[in-house]
C-alpha cells in the first residue's frame, strides 16, 4: 500500500492528515525524524511520497535524484515522490500555494515593492513566487543587508508577507513588525494559520488593509503535492472546500452579551449541535480561582475580577474548535478583543432588557440593567462579528446561528 506523510522534526498537531485525506490519502502519516535519523529515513523504502517541513526543506536535497525547476531555483523542497524506478524526485509546491493565496488577495504586485519577512525555506518560496508575479521583492532578515533595523528603506512597500514563525501558537499576540513602518501597504499575507488571525493580521484589519492568513496557501500547496502523489489533477475548487471544512472544524464560537441574555443556554445548544466542547468563562473562572465572579467582585472589587478574567480569556482564546460563553462584562476591557477574535467568530446575543434576570449578578443589581446596557452596548457592537436576537423562552436556533457564523 502506498504510504504518504509529512516529514519533520517536531510536528505536534498538523492539519496535513485531514487535508490529504480529502485529497485521496486517508493513511497520511506524521514522520517525526531526528537529524541523525534523516539519512536512513530518506534512503528507506517505506514511503511513496512525503511533504517536508522545517527543518528539512533544504536538508533533504542531497538525497534526491532529480529536482523540478522551481526546486532547483529555490534550493528548497517540500514534496518528494518516489518514482516507479525508485529514484526520488523533489519539488517545491509552496510557490504554487503562495501564488494561489496572493491571487485571492486580489492585489496586483507587478512593478510594486513586496517585503518578505524571513529568509528561511518559506521565505525563499515566497520570494520566487513574487518575482514571477513581477514584484520588486525585498527579503528582510535579522542579520541581512535588509533587516529589522532599517525598515525605513522600504516604507513604500505595497505588500508585506510574514514568512517567520513570530506570532504562531503558542506565542499568540507577538508580531515581527508593526505596519506603521509601511504607510503605503496595500495588502498583508501572514503564512501562519494558528492562530487564524495573528497580531499582524489584526493590525491590518484595524487599518483597513486587505489581508490573508496561511491556510489557503497550506491547502493549495497540498493540492499540488497530492497531484504529484497520485498522478492525477485535482480541481482548484477543492482548495476552497477543504479550507471551509477546516475553518468550520477549528473556529471558536464566542458568545458575548448582557448578563442573563442566554449565553450559557445557547452555548450548550451549539455544543450539542456541533460536538464542540462548551466552555463557560464564569464556570472556568470559578474552577481556576475557587471563587465565583460574583464573590470576587463583592470581596475584592470589580477591577481585581477583570484582571483575572482577562488573563483567563487570553488562555481560552488560544484554543480552537470550542464554544465559549463569556461573562457579560468581558467587553469592558479592550484587551480582551484580540484573544477572543484571533480564532473565533464573536456573536452578540441580544435579548429584551425587561427579560434579563439579575439574581446573583451584583453589577446588574447595583447599576440596573438599563444603565449597564447603555454603558456596554457600543462595546458589544465593537466586539461583535454578528448580532443575533433571540428570546430565551423559545428553543435556541443554534442551527441558524451556526450557519450565520460560518458565513462570516
């Protein structure tokens, strides 16, 4: 039986088995191989085709018998196929994958400057693709001629591409640069796809700059790899279908809204519908700190509670594929927006104020629902990707909400 898989050193969770199962390789494996084991693995005959990730994209080249033109040009290989005569053929499908992702962005880079952050294997492939598109490509590295200390040379860049791991899970919230250095930027691509929105991409959103994460590139390059593996074409539309399936699987459904609006009820309904784990932030808070939010607010004050709540939301927001019901005041700290937004669709549950209970809710009791809502309404609006009105007295339309959320 033909064996396909991903070669790397420390792979952890990878989307590749899911993607390649959709492209015709249900037995796709993860091959974690040390540097000392690399030669034996490459010379062995236990596999038919492999994808290659860091740190081996250049290291596998000496073991190959033939290279594609783009692999020779970049000196980097991410796909290896064992030919019928036993020889090993290497290709670089990252170039095709990036070209597809850049096309989705809709930016014509011909004759324009494109800055690529990172000079590793991914950066080399991006540079080759951009040069083929006619861009004036500049690669920025820590110690090269173009580095992070002289970005002012490239303030005229139209496209910024992050090909470094800065900002990748678990280091969410980090960014290699600020887009303030590129006032003429027309587009941003970050090759990272976990989190779905890095700090760099969220800055692009805030500035109104079109942006794209690395998921489409990942799936598009896998499509080309799969064509090499199986010797048959795969329709381009399948890339979008696989991206949609991955997004539906990994997306967080984040519920915000007034205390008592039914976030916990809707979260349970969504969890039952989708099979996602349901996380209630108030319950998680009580489990973590051995006191409920109401107890902490009464005994230590609201500010102390908000500090702990924000720390907890930073942690929960790194997760994927969950339903998260937040506390009613999570929106009162702007710092909570990025953790909730980075992997999720934020849904504002709206309910008539007269129907909101205040039992066990000290802030609702002390200020009144109307005053609290007047204060928080613009904050809910600021955080929300989607507003969803409902009456908790009827069964929650979890199916409708899910369809609306996935359409965002």
